[in-house]
C-alpha cells in the first residue's frame, strides 16, 4: 500500500491483515492504542448499522503498519480485516455479531489512510452480493477522485457461465453494477477453455493505476482495465502444467510456493515509464 507521502509518512507501507479493536486494547493495556489521529475517518456501514472510526499506525518497512477501529455501539462484537489496498485507499471487510440479529453481519468500508477525519468510508447498502470473495476482489485508485472496486466471478464459482466469459462486480462512482466480460486468450489448441473452467482466484494485484491482475497460482493471470465501460479480460497461462481438475489436491500442497507482484521499470532519469508483472514460481 502506498501513502500520500506528505509530512513524515513513509512512501509505502505493509499493512497487517487483521485490524485491532481499540476498546479491547484499552481494556487490556492503557498504552495499546497508537493509531495516528491524522489518518482517522468515521463512517456508518449501512442504514441503521453501526458507525465505526478507523485509523492507522503507519511504519516504514520492514515494520508492519496496523489498522485500528473503534465502534460507537459499545455492546457490539466486531472484527475488521484489510481486504485490498491501492495507493492510499483501503477496502476494509467488517464482520460483527449483534444480539438483535439472528446471523452474523458482514459489511465493507472504503477509506483513505492519510485523509483527515472526513467520512471517506462509504455505506455499501446497494451492493448486490455482500458476501464478496475477498481473494477475487481488488481496488484501484486513479488520480484524486477515481476509484473502482472489482470482484471477478468465473465459471469456477458460477457453473452457468461459459468458460470464455466472466462477470465483474464493480463499484464505480458510488454505484454497483454487474458486467459480463469476455476472456481473450491464444488457445493454440492447448485447451485454454478447460483451464479457465477450473479457475480459482488466489490474489488480485494492481498494475499501475489502469489495470487489475487476477491470479490463479496454478493456471495463469487475467488482466483487465476495470474503468472501461466494456471491460475485457486478457488471459495468460503460467509456464507450468495446470492441475487436471478443480479439486485435485494440489492447491493446498505446502510444496507449492508461488507469488505474483507488479513492479515499475524506470527510464535513465529514474522516472517510472512502464509496469512489469513478476511471477515467482517453484
């Protein structure tokens, strides 16, 4: 995650996945809460739902940065997790139990780590599917006022979908939409349709400020510009043999250690002019 870079903030940080409950920290340790008030933002999750205050303790790598949250509703048992991040924007997943409801509740917030305490967090009451797959969901920030959240839904999670097509659940300009997106690839007789029919997303990586890269560590990557009105997915296979089926036991194998990241290449003057996707395979 990158920060706004102003003042004493580090240029980029590594966020812990799980947030820290301020009330719990204060209960067990008076010195436990160290969130920066300059990074705080308050928001209500949905109409009639709890209001939450989120702040961050930002540390330069290799130290881990932390997210803190405090709920106005004192009797609410909640957990918060970093679902995705890009630039200084963070998609936060919130799970909580309320004795007035029969089931656990789930919600999402978007906040900016270095914006003053104005409510950048948004209520997501119009979201078609509140149970998004966090592993298949990314966030992309472009400029100061363009932001998109995108979840990839493939045949692996929707059996009625053809293998050469996927769905994108998008949040743009405060509105949710569900769009079909064709998957473009070079088959060359290699059975890409069979690969795609068993796709399972492991992670989402922002590539610059124009594309998201969805990754299946056993099959390949899909690149897409989620800001396009008619988005398309470009599929590229990994240079390894994919599993034969959706559940062949290899996904959870501890011997498989792979990752994907995006890095900027630079010109002679040190300015970033392109983005490279780096695959780490074993």
